[in-house]
């Protein structure tokens, strides 16, 4: 009897334990239920700030767009971003999504079979990681969607999963379809807005701003007027007294909104109100040239200064204040014309002497150039700096990656006014524009095209020289050159010849009138894309002061010394030699030192080669350390700013004095030293002389006759090292 009771009790215990375990499993299963989302679901559509979701297979498709790298704009497909980041593959899987603040710029890239696009700014971002719960965080089993037609996905384990998926797909598709229709309507209206031709611009004196009859809270674009006193003062400051200046200044009478821009604002307003049908107030901002409104007109300014804030107008962001309705905020990044891979900056003349109509013609020309060049990541990239009294970047190389977006941005540029300070603008570009942060690609030639109305109001020679020596190819486009009666007003005669890379006519073009500027598009495209003729971009060959330190000791001998001189000549003739390009100097040493010729002695390649040939053999001992100190004092202390200082030392034996201390002092003074040893040269001394022996700054040759084998390798090392140096 007792055994039966015990058995019964034990059986009841097992049944209760099993039931408890099953209940616990069900509770855990219900608690850890993960909702499934479709490939086209964007992070911005989901209200939850942090959630775990399951992505289906097949989201690695170009139709599911992604914007950014590592940090993604909330306009991106969640699942496609997860594949791009490597969290899941195309088979799908669980992911953890965390919402973060918006960014001023998102960088596109290709990763894990997904091409993400670039985006200037967005109001919300998200991070995606492996779908494991974070400790202490409760994750929703129901995702809330922002669209009015989309309902929350109910997570009922008893309901078939396919029913949930079908319901959610239908709701999401409906919301996306309506959003696409609204967005495409405004996008199309914006793209097809008429742009005035030169003829219509001439006929137009004062554009009439377009107004919209909307809610009273809607801001209507208004023209910005300039007082007569201000205009008189500005024109007087210009100091350009050539004929015809007065009729140009009249064009500045009022800075009003451009007709094409007005039509875009009005059309966007009508499309949004018709699509939404809710009487929602939408604030539009008119075009203004005042400093307080320029961030509205130039999206790139917000990106560069990171000053964009929520609440910009519909025209600025492309979205209503409550909903993301434009599914195509940016055109897909174009590859561009691969036969014209250059980094190009236009210096745009914004001085008052042009006038409003001619400023519009200049913008139309730049727009046509952008179209003809074929802007793209594998081809040319283009930025614009506008100058007047002071220069400023309108947008840099990385702001726009296709011609269409670039042309739209050009149309919105307001005129700065002021003088035509070209020299100051060239200094600005040299110091600020071609940097890695601004999109400079290193391997692409740097090109600057200077647009100038008449002549500059400051000096350009010094700024141009520094720019050329930095590897910038300078082109000048002068429009309506000075007449004979106006020549006395030019501060720097022959300023074009003093500025351009070569004075052979390739780098300079004069246009008789702003109204014939359109004829220049194709010829200028052909020139700036001819990378073989962009001499100033070959910076490893034209931006150095090269000093040869030649061993003339008795152990070398007359015949071998002539072989060394031929080696020096073979290296020198590979460089672009002139006063503004590479310069050559030479020192011969034994126990003593002799300056054969300095950097500023000869300015042509033929003169340098003749001078090398005339060097006479000295004969004597070998004091290499003293020779390095002498070269530092007599040659490299007189090197130009912005020039690389390169010392090439050639010796055939061990030095009688110490080379380490003089070599270290030269390195600290910025001298890049290459050492070439022949026959009995000491390897330890060669390595001490070289700036970095581990990167082939030091060579050893067994016989003098084999020196010629190292000419190409030495030049290649010099160029490779230069091209790998980052631009600040």
C-alpha cells in the first residue's frame, strides 16, 4: 500500500514538473517571438527606436536602396543595409536595429554584393547588428509603422505566419505606392522646370516672383531688394572703370528669385497639397542672397558646416514635415566618363562688374560643362568656388556625384558681389579645396579653371606659382578683355602668362563676349580631359629641388666620374625643369666641397644638362659627412616653399668622417635623402644617409657601368613616394 502511494505521488510530481516545463517553454517562446519584415521596409517607416526583426531571403537586390556605410540613413531598406554591413547574407536572418541621430552626410560604398549610395544629409540614422537581445532591453513583438494606412503587425503565434506576412506586405506596399506617386510628381516637376536661355535672360529685366495661394501660414517667396546707396557704394569699390560698366551695374538693381527657381517652389507647393489633401501647412522659403539665407540655397553648405537642423522647408529636404514621401532623394551615383578622370574646380567670377544677366550666363555655361564632362565617381568630379572680395566654396568634389544633381545645384548659386580678387581665390583653392576631406582622389589630376570678367583686381603671380608647384593645372578663361583705353587699370600686365602652367596657348582662352561663352564648352572639355598634356599635375617630376652630391675622390677615377655625370644627366632629363617646375643643383666633394651650380642658376633642361657635362673631376679624399652638411647649407637652405627637397648622394667608398649626425640634421630639415653606393661603399653608411632605407632610399651597385640600370627605378621610387603622401 505504501509503495502504491509513493508511486502515485512520484507520478503526480513528474506530471506537474513536465507541465511546468512546457508552460515555461511556451512563455519563453512567446516572449522571444521575432516579427518578420519584408525587403522593402525602410527603417524610417518603423516607429520603434530599437527592435529585433527577421529578414526574408532575397534582399540583395538593387531595387532595395541603401544610403550610407556602417551608419545608414533611415530611408534605407533595413534588410538590404544588414546585408551591406555583413550582419546577414542573402539567405536572410535575424537582425538588431538601433535608431540614432541624423547625419550631415552619408558615404556610399560597395560591400557584400550591395551598392549603397551617398546622401548629403538625413534627419535620422540607424545601426544594424547581429540579432541578439541586449541585456536589460525588452524588444517588441509588434512593430509600429508610421504610415497612416499601415497597421501594426500582430504577433500571434497561433496565426499562420504567411497570413501575417501577406497582411503586412499589402499595407507596406499601399503606403509605399502612394508615397512614390507623391514624390515622383514633385521630383518630375522640379527636374522639368524651364531654365531660361540666354535670349530670354537678355529680355528679362526684373523677374516676377511666383506666388502661391495657400494657407496664410505658408511663406511666399519675395524678392530681395538692394538700396540705391548700397549699390552705389559697391560699384564704386569695384575699381573697374572700363567701358560698358554702367549698364552692367544696372543689372544688379534688385536681387530677386530666379524665375526657374520660383516655378519649382510653386509647382512643389501645388503637388504636395494636392497629394496630401489635408490642408497641411508647408513653409516655403524664397531665394535670397542675404548671408542668413544662404544655407537654404546651398545644400552643400549645411553638409560642410554640419549646421543642418530639422525643420527645413519642403524644397530643401524633399519631404513633408511628418512623412518621408519622396522615394528617390538622390540619383544613383554615376560612374562618369572614365577617359576624363580629373578633380576639377571652377573659380566662378561673382564680382559686381558682371551684372545679374551675365552671372546667369556664367551659371548656364558651368551647367553645360557639367553635362558635357559626364560627372561620376570613375570619371571627372567637379566643385565650384565663387570669388569676389573673398572666395568661398559653393560645393566641393564629393558633394555631387552625377551631372544632374550638379546642374541643379549650380542653378541655385547666388551672386556674391565685390571685386575680382583672383589671386586671393587661387590661394584659397591651393590651401583648402584639393584635400582628402573635400574629395581629392590623389591619382586624379587637379585642375582649376578660372573664369574672369576682364581682368583681376589683385596680383595672381605669387598665388599661381604656389598652386602650380602643388600640382594644380591652372586654366584661364578671360571674357571681354580690356580695351586699349582700359589697359592702365590692370594691376598686373600679362597676368595670364604669369598664372597658367604653360604659355603655349593651351591653358588660356579669351572669349570676346559672355553671350558667346556657350561655344567654349566642347573645346574646354577636350583640353581639361587631355591628361597627357596636364603638365603641372605630374608633381613628382615638376615640384622638387633636386640636389646631387657627387663623390669626386681619387678612388673614383676620371672614366668612372664621367659615368657618374651621365647618370646624373639621365635622371635630370626625366624631370620638368624650369624656374616654376623642378630645379637642379649639384655639389662635388672630396675632403673639401664645391658648389658646381645652385638651384636658381639654370632654368631650362638644356642648360642644366650642359652644366652637368661641364663639371670637372676634382680628386682627393672622401668626407661624405661634411659634404652633406655643406649641401644642406648651400643648396637646400635656399629651396623654395612648397618644393620637395631631394638629395641624391653618390659615393664609391667609406667616409673618413661621421655621416650619421649630418644626415639626421638634413632629414630633420625636410631633406629627402637617397644614397647610391658603388664598389667599396659601406652599406651601414648608405643606410644612415638614406631617409628610409626600408623603402628603397638606398641602392648599391657593384660597378659604375651598372648605374644606368637604376635610373628608372630611382625615378619610380621618387614618384611613388610622392603620390602616396596625403594632401592636408
